C-alpha cells in the first residue's frame, strides 16, 4: 500500500524531508515505524524515542497500535503545547 507520510518540527529536521510517499506492508503505525527505522540512521534517530512523538492517521490523532487499513496519510510530530 502507498502512504503519504508527513514529518513536522524536529522530526522533519532529523529526516530531512517534510513528506514522502512510502510503499509499505505495515498493518499498524508501529509496523510502519519499524520499517522506517530500518531504512537508515536518520529514521532510526527520528523514531528513537516514541514518548516524544505523536501520530495522526488521516488527520485524526491516534496511538501507535492504530491500524493502517485504508489509510492514505500518516503524520508524525512532537507533542503540542500551548500557553
């Protein structure tokens, strides 16, 4: 399946791209992360501390165990703070 994967803030800085189209066999967000980590060091660094990341699937905030069946977009970003 092809997914649009978006990276925001420091995740984008570590990976070096704001977005990319990814061909994946992943069934969950976590499986997608594992595939990305295995690509190369910049991905491994970006996904080294999942407690510092949030994820949205098709623009809905979700958890790392969320299914990707039918998804078109996955976005990774740091937790949002307000003030």
